[in-house]
């Protein structure tokens, strides 16, 4: 798996949670 892809996905989810919270 591509680490950069996983990192980008994690950041995207984190931003989404912070925005919704």
C-alpha cells in the first residue's frame, strides 16, 4: 500500500471530523 495515500486519507478524515465537530 502507498503510505502517502493512507496519510492523505487520514488527514482528510481528520479535517472532516474537525469541520463537523
